[in-house]
C-alpha cells in the first residue's frame, strides 16, 4: 500500500454537463497535504479553486479521482471537514451562540455544560464573547466572519476549509482577521486549505502556496513552499527577503505565466 | 336632515373611543369631532411621554380613514335618502336593524364565563362564531397538509414536476364548484363545508411554502450538509425557519380565501353561520340586516388576516 499524505487528492477531475456539452473545470489534480499544514490555493477567478475546495468538502462530487483523508475515501460532506464560507452563511434566525452551538451539538458528545463551555471557548478565540446573544444582522461583516471561523473550529475538524474567507471584507478588517487566523492556527495547529486571490494573504498565512492554472481544465501550475518562521508578524515579515521573493514568484505566476485565459489555451 | 346628522354622529363615536386615551391626556377639552383631533396632537406632543406619542401617531394613521368613512356614509345617506330607494340608507339601517346591531349575542346566556347558546333565533355574533369554528377546522387542516405538500414539492424536483401542474389547475377552481362533489361525497352539511374551506385554502399554502423552500439560499443547505444534519434536523433547524415568511404569506392568503368560501358555502347550504344569516335575511327581505352582516364579515376577515400576519412576524422574530 502506498504511503499517502494526511490529505491526498489523487487524479481529481471535475466535469459539468452544460448546454454546449461537458465542461471540464478541473483536470487531473494531484495534491498532498500533511497534517498541520496550512495550504493556500490561489488562482484567477473561474479557475476552479472553489470547485476543488468543494470536492474536498464533499459538496461536489469528482468525476474522476479520489480524495483520501487520513487513509479514508471521502465521498460526502461531513463535520470533520468544516467549511468557512465566503459569505459566512450564519443562520440569521439564530444568535451568535446558537449558531456555534448548532455546530457543536452536531460534533461533540458530552454534557450540556461541557458543550456550552466549548462554544464559549471558541467564541473567545475569535474575541466574540461580547456578542453571544446577538443575531448576525446586528454584526458587522468582519464580526460575522469571526463567528463563522468560531463555528468551524468549534467542530474540531480534521481539515479546515476556507473559501475566500475574507474576500468580502475591507482591507483593515481583513488584516485583523488574518491575524486572528494566525493566532488560532498557532494554538490549534489545524490542517487548513484556504482559497484566496490575494497574494499577500497567501504568502503571509500559508506554509505552501498552491497556484492553479486558468480554467477550463485547470490544474496545479506551481507549488511554492513559504519558509518564513512562525509566529509571523505582518510588518516584520513584509521586509524579509523570503517574503519578498515568495510574493514575487506568485505574482510572476499569476500575472505573467497565467495572466489570462488566452495564454492558457495556447499552453 | 336630521338623519344625516344622526348617521355622522353615530360614526364619530368610533374615533373618540379610538384615541380617547390620547386626546384626553394631551389636551384638556375632549375633541367633539374627529376634525379637532388632528391639530390637538401637534403642539404638546414633544414634551409628552412615549405612550402618548404613540397614541398620537396611531390617531394620525386612523384619522384619514375615518374621514373617508364619514364622507362615504354621508354620500350614501344623501343618495339613498328617498324612502323608495332600493338600497337602504345608513339611517334606515340603523333604525330597521337596530336589534341586530345592538344585540349580537342574542340567544346566548352566560353561566359565569361559560356561554350556552339557545336554539332558534340567535344574534349575529353567534353565527360568526359558528362560521369561525368551521374555518378553524378547515383552515387548520389546510395549513397542515398545505405545508406538508409544499415542503414535498419544494424539496423534490420529481414531486414538483409530478404535482405542480395538477395544483396549478386545481387552484383555479372556484370554491363553490367543489360544493356538489363535496355534498355528494360527505352527504352532510358540516363536513362538506369544512372540506370546501380546506380545498379553497390549501393552494396558496402549498404554492407559497414550495416557493419558500426553493428559495432557501444554497449556502444554508451547505451548512446543513457540512454539519451532516439528518433530514429531520435539517427540516427543523434550517428549512422551517428559513421558510416561515413565505409560509405565512401563504397562510394569510389562505385564511382570507377560506373566509370568502365559508360565506358562500353557508349561503347555499343553510342552517347556521354568517352565510346562512345573509341568505336568511335576503329571503325575509331584510336587506338592512344583510348590510350589517357585511360589515361584520369584513371586520372579522380583516382581523383574521392581521392575526395570521402577526403570528407570522412573531415566529419569524423568535425562531
């Protein structure tokens, strides 16, 4: 038997039927992620990164290929792969606490008090205990996403999936949430796959930046290891040589090698 | 034109009771006519407690309606003033149907708070309650089945394709067209009336619930999937709360339609109920009684609509 990584994608292809015949979104993707690794998936809009994340989440079925998590085949969604959605997707009729509570009740055994404390603990990690009884509509975008993060990590997932989690936020809020994610990651050491199209975000947060080629039939173009030591501080890191070089490589990939779909068709 | 003054005075009774608390608290002299209520609330409002302010706002909302009603009554009174007029004037209604207007609870005796109804000639409120009871049963069944079927066709594409065309055709059938079938099947007046209510009210409930289920944002579905909620949990925790606003739109339309249907059904079948009351008064050439019944029907229908709407808002806020 092959020695697989913790999370292993083997030959993943996704084809959607359309009116003009089948459309291949992803073509033969192989990706191996070790336990505790933080991987950023980056690529232009429409390159199929969300599709790939949904395949790992089990929300989209791969047309070909298999996803293994800890040696088991993944074929359906489950709370062991928590997703942080771009639009936070908190349930508007539940309070902050109830939203997290719903996830905890699904994933955690133990007494009421234990579950309650676990909900509070995770909301503390994102600094949202002040809003326990509030409904999502009363919160700002950044706060909602903090709760979304708390909900996901409260599920103690084996893999944490983030689908452009900060895409809808302004730059300052985004920075503070990135810091929050780095903080939490230092404590929990989750295995994370994050989709982004922000180069700085990818390099700052991730251990590896996986760059995807343009669709259709997108695949992995380059896989860059970011060797920056942790904990990372956004101001110090910005001046380091490793950071600047990693950033330059990703930019080069996105804006020269795969700048637009026409180049991709020629390649 | 004593009768004109009489009619207007009758009606101006309502505004005074409506904003009594307000006008008396705001200004010392109680406004004799509704026209005086508007200027009276302008000046002192700023320094007054919140409740008075709220009452003032309510009065400002109601006031235009009252003016229109008063004007309509006046025109009606003027147009139908002749004793030979086919349509009775408001003042004639007041005099001829005095008993019906003033004794809606005729035939009801109270033992403590428990009412008991005598047989025979009863007041209009008793007829209304009889009709409401039928609506409660028929509409209750329609709400249950309608929400069930709505969830089914909203959730399953196959069920939608199979059933939606059927529903779309059936919902256009007027309530009374069901009556012969209903009578033939149930043989008795009571169950067939209830069936009529049911079959009238169920369509908007089904179709609105289905639309609500179909409109659940895909991200909520994904949350349900990621959390691996079982179908029952998904129904209770996500589908139901997400669909409540649509559901209550359907229920609100449904309750209005069942009120339309009950009156029609009772008119045809006779015996008891507000529909029967109308038919009976028509047969006895008591057109004024019919008009009184019309007002009752309108007010009760309006209240039903508001009650269902209010419950919907309460549930939407809580869940």
